[in-house]
C-alpha cells in the first residue's frame, strides 16, 4: 500500500514546500534579530545620553547646596575644571572650590547655577556636552534676583565604570567654562557644539 501524500516525508514537492517555509522562517528570524540588535543599540545610546545629561544636571544642585564630595564625584579622580577664573584639578581641587570662602559666600547669600539643556554628542565611551549656565544671585532688593554671569560650558566625559551602573560609568574628564563676553572665548566654545 502506498503512503498517504500528507504523511510521506519523501515526497519531493512536500519537502520543497517545507524547505521554502523553513527558509522564510529563518529569514524572518534573522531580520527580527537585526531589528532587535538595532533597537538595543539605539536604547544604549539613549541611555548613555540620559546618563550624561543627568551628570551635567547634577552639578548645579550639588554645587549650590555645598556638596563638595558630590561635586567632586562627578569628575574622574584626575579630572579638570578649567574655568576662566582658574583651573581646578582632581577631586581635591573641586572640593576645595566648593568649600572655599568665595563659593560659600555666594550660596550663603543665595545663588543658583541654572543650566540650559546642552547638546550631547556620543562617540563610544566618550561624550561631549555643550551648553550654557547662568549664575543667578539674590539681589539686595527683597525678592529680586540678578544674572551675575552667563557661561558657555563644554563638558568632556568618558565611561570609566561599568555600563550596568545607574550612571552607566560616565565621569567628567574636563569641563571648560568661559563667560559669554566681548572677548569671544565663550562664543568660540559654543561654536564647538558640533565637535565630538
């Protein structure tokens, strides 16, 4: 007795149909895996950009509350803050600035380092964020505040820790800050916002 065509595994037409279905499924699986890999890479870039934004944003509340260790912890151990009023090197230099009389006088009087949303550029384990900060201080007139300065900032960061960490391992290596004045240094710094 001949085998039924639906159960005959040696039927060439059926084998060809099954192989075509299998090939189509494998092609679909490959395409799905590629889309998943692309989505995971995009998610990783978005998570890195958010982590960089959080580090840059964390500076203001930490410095305005006098959290010297918190400010220093945003930088690498050998990190540098190059501001037009001086260069601060390493965690100790940053912490000393926060604890210093000039800064303590500002925060005791009432001030806020108000950041703008920076432009973030990612390149693997390196990132650059460029934007503005306004230093707003309480006026001698009750209830009034004045902008003391507008500063152009370029934050250069590197991933120095595990990507699984909440901050994804990002730390500031160099922050360059220049007042936006007629000397053009601040504008020049902002002009590098598209440079990685």
